[in-house]
C-alpha cells in the first residue's frame, strides 16, 4: 500500500488544518480512510452500546495539488489507518501559513503517516519540519465495521440554530443535569429541555425551517405541531458542539424518536455526520 499527497494552496492548507482540529475535538482516536477520490475520518463506536459515531468526508481534489495512492488491492483500492487525532492536529498546527505540506505513508521501524511542512525562511533555502505519526493499518477483514452509518428515516428533520448560541445554552444546562431532551416538529420549532426533581428548564427556538423528509409519507401523516423527541447524554452533545470551528454552510438535525439524533453538517466542501444514541 502506498499513499502520498501534497497541498500547496494556502487556503486549502488552513482549511485542512481546521478540519484536523475539529476531528481532534470530536474523537480521541479515529480511522482515516484513503480512497482515490476521497478522504474520510471515521469514528464507529457502536450506537447500540451508547457510543457516538462520526463520518467526515472530503474530496481530495479540493485540497491536494498532488495525490497518489495504491490500496489494499486492485479490487479494494482503499487504505484504512487508525491514528490518534490529536497527533495529526498537532503536526498540522505547524503548517499554518506554510509554503507546502506533504503527507505520506512510511515505515520507520513502525508504520507512520509522515507529515512534512515546508516553512518560509529568510534565506533561499527551505526549512522543513517533519512529524512521524504512529498509525495502525487496519486489515481488510475489519473494513465492514467502518462503512458509512445507515440513517433510518427520521421522524423530524429540522435546520439547527446558530451553533455558538446552541453551545452556550447547553453549557449552562450541563450544570443542572447530565441528560437532555431534544424535541422538534415539522413547524420549524426546536426545544432543548432538561427535567430534574427540582427544576424544569426549556429553551425554545422557532422558525428554523424544515428540509424535506426523505420519506414523503412520513411528513404527510405527521401533525406538523407534534414533537418528536430523543433523550441523550448532554456531554456528548456538548462535545459535538465544541468541535465546530465556525458556523457551517448547512446544519440539519434529524430525530429518530427514542433511538438517536443525527447531525448532518456541511463546512464549505466538507461534510460531517455525527450520531448520538438515545439513552435507554
């Protein structure tokens, strides 16, 4: 298996750095899937066991000026690597305002993702900082557990409010309860609610708008004012909100009653799906 890529455009380099920072906040370790046209950052904790899942996708041609890879085989032309997200984020922090960035798969006594950052220097010679990030190559037989998660038809799909506002609300609620109810309807209303023996607090967002549901029959049968709700761990929601660097181009929340909440975000040309399971 072989992989090498190069980024020379400053805006692409900074955008790629922001993505790596976001991933580091969302997942301690993740899987990097490399295919001829895409890169994916994947977290596949089992939803059934209460873990969150993440699927982040970017088109390599939007970032890399050079991109070469040879996968596991001609039929399975992909590479799956497990790495510590923070290691990649730390290496890329040195690449801000750099001249170029190179990433390649190497073997230096152990498998590595080697990040070489070409920095601007006062002299004509280049200054290069190199980071070797230890990785684990994931064998072919385990790939089936690392595919894009299936999203069941949601009961309600709604556009999210400004994420910064939502985050400040959830941060305050976290001091009162460890659980939170997200409820929404097809009338553009979203509520964040906590209930304890002593207090009940609800924050209302209105006129958010609803994207069309995949299943037309679901939306036709449903009373627009009827709330779909899901009960989740407030820390998992806060981790998701804290990981967002800027307000995304598009942000949708899909609620599957009593099963999960699915966030679907678009940051310029990078898509992020994040799944939080319901508390049993």
